[in-house]
C-alpha cells in the first residue's frame, strides 16, 4: 500500500533527461495515481526567460508515454505560482517536488496553505550533475 493516492508534480521537462526520469519514478513509488503537470510555453519564456527546445506538444507526448505517469496535464504560470489553484483543479493528496525547491519563498507559502487544507508536500532528491541547462551548455561547446 502506497502512502498517497493521487500525487502531482510540475515542471517544464524540456530535453527530457535522466534527472526528470528519476524524479517521476520516485513520485510514482509514493502514490497510486501520478499526474504530471507540464508548464506551458509562456511559463518557460516569461519565467525561465528561455525558449523551450521541445514544443509543449512534444514535451507532453514524451511525459505521457512513460510507464510511471498516469495522467499528463498542461499548466499555466498562474497555476504553477499559486498551487492552491492547482489543488482545486486536480484534487490531489500530495505535491512532489525536487528538493532544489525546498526552502524557496514559493514553496514556504505553499506549505502554509496546504497545511490548512490537509494536502501534503514531499521533496524528493534532485539528481546532481544533469539538467536541461547543462545539456544546452555542453551542446554549445
Ligand atoms: N529535477 C531533478 N533532477 C534534475 C533536474 C530536474 O529532480 N537533475 C526535477 C526538478 O526539481 C523539477 C522537475 O525535475 O521538480 C522538472 O525540472 P525542470 O525545471 O523541468 O528541469 P531542469 O533540468 O532543472 O531544467 P533547467 O535546467 O532549465 O532549470
């Protein structure tokens, strides 16, 4: 029996790599039903100030094909920024995130909001040594 029923995690998942896979497989170890919320292109452009290499449709297709993923949804900046909107829409028990976000202002606020409504946040180990940014940098060399 897993600790949670419905779990969700959010991310851009551009240039899908093994750090992404590790995170999603770990999420699925903790919940029966895993929803992956893929950030739309506007989020990537406005928040990360980058142009995604893979389009939203491609990123969604790749995530949806994974064995560990039960459902893929697209999320806007507003829903990533305010996780209560995400909770209202998808009614999950737990939000998973890489532990690189632990202690950030955004997540401290979300922890307080979730505590009031009984939703959980679990931070899972970030895979060191790989990221979309690093892949782009090494291709430039
Ligand atoms: N993640 C992870 N380990 C990595 C890279 C990402 O656990 N090596 C997790 C992040 O913590 C996040 C999710 O994967 O919960 C999606 O991350 P995303 O920002 O899409 O990927 P990055 O490779 O970190 O992208 P960038 O370099 O553009 O920031």
